[in-house]
């Protein structure tokens, strides 16, 4: 059973009822890259619906299409075929300019390498998306976003004056400040030590639970995936498993088990085929 993660709406019906609002609706999505005479079928027919307030992790072996799918979800790239609706809007056929507008308004991105500007204070980094969007009350909104990730006392710090975990929290505040329909994160804990990774996970869990923000992230780490509400497993450009995590772990509450135990456990939870070795 899917566990509803938005505390404010805990009396709402569970995931499978049609009353929940879909943030992402993907049907028959394919992506073929052409390299000279060679065609690579990176996605071969993805069906995926993600509802408002879900926290989803995307896993799968290297080359299975995770980045390609994330680029499409983020309106950074278009599918070759199929449809993609974001927040009810069919974005699969939008122009470049329209795509840019959708990205700016509806999606917050968090990257593995933080992607912060070197000589720019935390406050200014978070104000930038508001400047691009031409929104007022920037300083106040940026401060609120930084405070919500526990950095209210680091407004004037440069990235070099912050730890990796703090830098990633600045990036999360920057992703949040435009009030996007969803946050997309590409291995957001991939470059962090486990303590900072836990901090970042705690923030994602809190944003998801308390503010109902939809979060989709790619991770290679099954332990991280078990902190989310649902795991989508890709293989060879298709979804081979898509399962709720019955009782997501609470970040910081449990100690990480041995790699082997963890791998076995996630495979038992979400995956019903293939070889565990593929997922290392
Ligand atoms: P993952 O993120 O799961 O490792 P990708 O989405 O990056 O997988 O890649 C899926 C497949 O598409 C791979 O075979 C990869 O080589 C190919 N691919 C990805 N991007 C491109 C590109 N820009 N041009 C050609 N082939 C690509
Ligand atoms: Mg990738």
C-alpha cells in the first residue's frame, strides 16, 4: 500500500484512486539518438504517472535510460515519440522558448555537483531564479527558502565557505524558491559523505511531507532509494519495476546495513528479474 506522505492531506484517498492530481503523465515515450548511421534506442516505451506529493526514486543499471528520462521529465529534451504532460500541460510538442518557460516555472533542479556560482553568496544564488522570472520580493523569498533548509544563518557565505552538504542545501533552496510543481534531482547525494547525504535526505523528506512537494530523483544507492515512497527501476529503456516502498526509512533514524544486505533487500522489494551484479 502506498503511504501518503503529505501530512496536511493525510485523510485523502490513496495513490491508486483517480482523484489524485498527476504531475507527470508519460505515455509511450521513446527516445532514439541518431549517431551517423547508428540509432540508439535509449527509451523504448515508458509509461509512468507520478502524482502530486509523491517522492520517487529512479534506479537502474548504467545505460538503462535514467538520464534520458530525467532530461525529458525536466523539459530539457523532447521525446522521439509518445506524450508527456507536466502539470496537465502537454509539453511533448512545445517550442524551445516555451520549454524554457515551463522549466523555469514548474521545475526545480538539483544536480550532483551543486552547480553553484563560485563568487556568489548563498542569498544571491537563491535570488537568481527569481530575477530570471522577473518576480518581486526576492530577498525575502530567498531568505525564507534558505531558512527552510536550515541555512538562515549562512546568507552571506560563498560556496567555498560552506561544506558540501551546505552547498547542496543552497542548491535545494534555489530549486525551491520559484515554488515549482516538482523537484528533479540527479544523484543529489552522489558527491556527499554519508552524514551530509543524510542531511540532504532529511530536507527532501521534510519538504515532501510538510509542503507536499513532488520529488523525483535518480540514485544508484538502494539505501537512499529506501527513504523515498516509490522506486521505479529502468532496464534497457523500459520500466521493469515500479513499486511503492511500504515503509520508507526515516533519514537519520537507521544505520546503513552492509552493502550486500542492502542490495538484496532492495531487489526483494522492487525487482523481480535480472542479476544483482548489474546494480553495483
Ligand atoms: P543512464 O543514465 O541510465 O546511464 P542514459 O540515459 O545516459 O542512461 O543512456 C541511455 C542510452 O542512450 C545509452 O546507451 C547511452 O549510450 C545512450 N545515449 C545517452 N545520451 C546519448 C546521446 N546524447 N547521444 C547518443 N546516445 C546517447
Ligand atoms: Mg545517467
